[in-house]
C-alpha cells in the first residue's frame, strides 16, 4: 500500500483555512515574545525519528498477546507500513532493523524498495537475549558477559554479522542492548561479567567500519531481576569511554528506575559528547513501552530542553543523537500508536525550541527561581500544534495524520490486503 500525492493533498482540503488562522494566531503571539516561528517550523520539518522494524505489529506481554488484523508478516510489508507513517507525517523516514527478526534476504532490493518510500536504514539492532533455532550455544546465562568463551565468541560473531547486514543496507550504527545479568545473588561475579562484556565489546568495536557508531543501551532490571551487567548510564558511559570515540551511550526512556532524573542524565552525557542514541516511549512503572507522551509529557519536554540546549551549546561536540521510537502496542493499532508518538515527540521538541534560553540563563544567574519556572511553564503551555501541522504540510504530509489515517480506512485496507490473522515477527 502506498499513499499517493493526490490522496494526501485531498486530505488537507477543507482544513487549510482553519489551519492558516491558527498558525497566524500562534505566529503573532510568538513574535510578540521575540520568537521567530519560521526557524522553529524549519527545525521541526527537518526532524526525523526511526521506526523499529518490530513495532509494526502487536507487542503483547508475558501473559498474552492480542493481534491486530493486517499486521505486516515480512520486512517488505513492514517497510510499507513505515512508508504510510512517513507519507502522513514526513517525519518517519528511517527504519531500525532487528536481526534476526528481520534479516533482509536481498539487501540491495530491500534498500531500493525502502528508498522508493523515502526510508533510510538507521541503527541496526543485534539480539543475544534469546536463542535462535540451530544456535550452537545458549544465552540462558549470558552472552557477551558469559564465563564461557565459546558463548561470548558466538555473541561477538552475531554482532559482527549484524554490522555486515547494516553495511549492505547503508546503515551507519549498531545498537547493543544486552539482557545479561543475574537473577540471584551468587549467580555471577560482577567484576568478571563486566570485564568479559568490555572485552567482547572491544572485539565488536574493532569490526565497526569507518564512519560507524556503536550505541550501548543500559537497563536497571529485566529480564534479570537481581542485577544487569549494564545497569545504568554510568556503566554504559564507562564502557563507551573505554572503547573509544565511535562508542556512545544510548538512553531509552523506559530503562530507568521510577523518578530518575533523565533530563539530567541527558545533560551530563551531552556535556561529555557521549550521548549517541535515544529511544522514546513512556511509562508509569518500569519499561512499560507505552505511547510517547502518554504519561509524562512534561518530563519529555524537560528532556528536550536539555537536548536543545546541548545541541545549541555543543562543546565538546556531541553528535545529533539517533532518534528511535521503542514502544510496544498492546491495545492500540500500532500505526495509530506510532503517529501519536511522533506527535508527542515533535510537540516536546517544538515547545523546547520556544524556551527563551537567554532569559532562563539570566534568571538562573539572578537566582530568580520563580522566573526560571515561569519561563519553562510558559513554553510548555504554548499550543504548538499549528507549527507541527505547518511543518508537515510544507514537507508534503498531512495536517492531521491520525484523522487522515482513519478517514482513509488504512487499517481496513491492510486487513483486506493481508488478512485478519497475520502476525508480525518479533517477540
Ligand atoms: Mn530500547
């Protein structure tokens, strides 16, 4: 399924006059505050977030999984779905592939098809958190950290193979998330596990081609409930620092204990030039993988404030992070969920862009705590939706992606084309 230009233009008809009025109202309000709406629209227009290949179907939980009709059953169909999201939003022009769930049989053809939809290949994701059929050694007790060199070597070889797939597709980065850890005290020796992980990562790092990056994800618990080898940003930062300039920390919003100050972590990592990647989702308790912005939109805004400040005050040089939505869809149509996530991310970004950083800095200098809070709240309470709509319109997308998705009966068409009982590969 591919949306045509005509379909997209038609979808905007009847909404243009209202949009123009709303945009003018916002533009006037912002210019009274000395903010140029044009530069914000342009920044949002350029923004893109990768969609992971495992997020187009139902995620499910440990207890059950409820499918959606018309789920993509192969990589080609997954790319088609991302193509739909990208056509509507013009902000999802990248896919993050998971190996081995989505091995491209013919990388050149896959690359060509993705290109026809305007989709690039973002970070590649390896998987040593589950055993695959015909795999020689099990990851039950660990992968890169395992005490058996044969297990470690198998996991290293897998990561190298993932890099090679990425090279064929035009990707430039590898994300390593490890489930390694222990469920019980006494199960592992902490120092041995960490040391083995570092040495394994060194071998993978040595396989990175020129211009590639490695992102190291962290997580405090799950699937191991006593300890995780890479439990927090500090451990990830330590590994990335020891590996070298191509290695970075990746922040996944759901991989923190409740109430962790994630925006401060972002600021710290960027100050060291080591924030490489970002996984968006939202949570109430743990790694809930809910729709971005569904639970804590203010936290997301504060995180974007640090990201914007970090990108504007970029010393030492931090690369523009690789953005990806890492959410799971249990009760919502995955495509609707992703459209909502993109909306929430861009909303937080646009709001952060209208923070008056000079005024904020002055308030801080004067210890004017109330004013500092007012400046943040003023930006947060501004309705930036016309900015997002305008950015999409200029890029060839639609003013209201979710409305349009429904009006076009896209899910119904996917069910018609693919059947009601298809199942996407993944967990
Ligand atoms: Mn993640």
